[in-house]
C-alpha cells in the first residue's frame, strides 16, 4: 500500500464480533488504521470526535440501522464515502442506500479482497475531490485585499450571505472588483464545485446577448448550425454572474425576469422550457434606480436582482487600502513576469496615494505591473510609475458613480503628437469619463465595442 493509504483511517461499524474482527484484520493488513464500533450509536459518537477517510457499516445494527447512520454522517460530512454491508440484500434496500448517498453497497458473505479494492477506490475518490475543491478555491477565492472599514464590512457581508441562495446585486465603479466579489460568493457558497459563468451584458448586441444567455436551437437564425446551451444552462448548479446588467435591452430584461420567476429558460428558436437552477449575481457601474426613473430598466427586475445589495467603494475613498494592494500586486507581478524587486522606496507609496485612481483597483494593478516589468533594477520608486495627470483623474471622479455620459469634449492635440498618440488619448479620456464602461465609450467615439476592446489591448490602457 502507498503512504496515502497507510495513513487513511476507516470507521468500521459492525455488531457481529466475528465479522468485525475479520474485516478489521483485512483492512489493517492493507495498511489502514481502523477504529471499530459495535453499534450505530457508538459509531456516530466516534465519528463526532475523530476524523475518518471512509466509513464501512453494516445495515442491520442493534440500535439504529445503517441507512440512518449513513444519513446522520452525511449531515456532518457530505463528502466522506460510506460503504454499507448487508446479508439481507434487496433491490429496494440497495436503491434506498444509494439515494441516501452511499458510496457502495456490498453483499455478505464478503469477498475481503474485493472489499479492500472498493475501500481503496473510495479513499482515492475522496482525495481527488479534495484536490479539485482546493484548486477551485485557489482559482475563485482570490484574495480580497483591504484593511479599510469599508472593505472589512464588505468582507463580513460576503461571508454572511455566501451560504445562501439569495440573488445579489453588486454596485460600484469599473475596476472596483465586482467580479472578484462575485467569485468569492461562489467559492464560499453552497455549490463551489458548480460552474461560475460570467457574461458581460454590455459586450453583446441584443440578439447575440439573448443567445449567449438563453442558448439557441439549430436553425434559429442564420449561422446557428447546431444547438447551443446558454449561460443559464451552463451555470446550472453553480453561479451566473451578469456584469453590466444596466446595459441589457428591454427584451432581454423581460426574459431575465421570467427566468428569475419561473426558474426555466427557453432557447432562442425553441418551443420547450428547460429548467435551470443557478445563483444569480448581477453587477452594474450605473445607477439602476436612476435608469428605472428614466424607464430604461424594469423596476420589477431590479427588485428581483437586489435581494441583497453590495456597494463597493471607489479606491480614492479608501486610501488606506492602497499600500497593501500595492504590495500584493508587486509580489504578483514579480511572480507572473519572473522579476525580482528587493526595495520599494517610500515615495513610491506616496505617489500612489496621491493619485485619484479613476480606473480603481484595475488601474492600480496595471500601473504596478508596468512598473515591475519596466524596472531596470530591483527597486521601485515614484519615478517607476507612469500615472495620468491629476487633471484627468479628477475629471473622471465627478458625480456619483458612472451615470449617463456627459457631452464629449475633445482636447486639442499637441502638434508633436503622432496619430496613434492622439487616438490613444481619445480612447483613454472617453473611458475615464465613463469609468471604464466600454460600451458607453464606444458609443461616444462612434466605434464598435470590439474595436474599443482591441484599442485597450493595443495601447495597454488600464481598463
């Protein structure tokens, strides 16, 4: 047996002394640690006080039967494999055991070699699930950095509501970390093993957004060469994150409301309803109540979405979080880019804290990654930072959040600027005015959302 199996601990519940001894000896011979119980009640007492890797229980016990033992164990630990043994096997009992969550159902007289194999597979399955869960936790529950009162209160709120299935609406400017909060809600929720599906409602035209959310049947429209599941179906049993929900069209809003009420969707071009069950987390950098007053957003949909509301403060209102965030992003950038920073001068932090951060945490990360990558020595100073002018930062912070765009103002270009520099500045300033909202910036500049996304990448803009 390998080292992992040797360390595994089995709880054996068997009232027959001879059977208990023979099974215990077989498991011990395989390298397992075994604790034996003579009754269901004693077995449950042992289970409450110690940790086990698997449970092997007889169905017929003197006090409570093995099915009841199985149910009580799974209430405490739903992942531990429980194998049931019986000399009175019936199809009905087997079905009942498997429905109650038994890993396997074994008939007596036992084939001890087969039993050893099944116990080994059960423990391997548990270990694999544990590894997958750890990887998902690492993927989704990325650290939420913050020591300000605002962020500590939000973290407490996230931990409180995560285990529920209540719909959550996350509000905040672009770059404040709305998707990070949504992923934390998923990772800490009831179904962390389910899929986390994110859809940016502002990145699709109306017809394409319907197909992305609800799926489509083959032949539903030109180019629909095969049936495609939408985001709701892909997120079944997990979490669906609807970003920039305020940009969804009236028709999409109407269909979303029906899904939230009926818990079923109908694919585009389809005639049959498909049941779906996913936690809905929506986000917006626009004032949805203002959009309701302007008849641009359904008030009944807003009520459905904002069962619980989390409001993320902009980075400029919590300067005490800049230092720890900067340290984290420096370490992350070094790891991702193979760099080494040994010293960070005080003026580096001072410059960061004086900046208004129109792009919030996203902009901070990009600025720091740029400083780390371009550093010619293992030291960061204020001169390492490439920050936009204070005037630009202040212009982007007017008003409460990202509401309706103000009239486009084009700055007269300097005579020594190249065409690319003029284009970069125009895109950057438009994105600042709209707090990073790519759809609104694209409308203002009269270009497509896809084009502005490409320009952000081409010019390495902090949005």
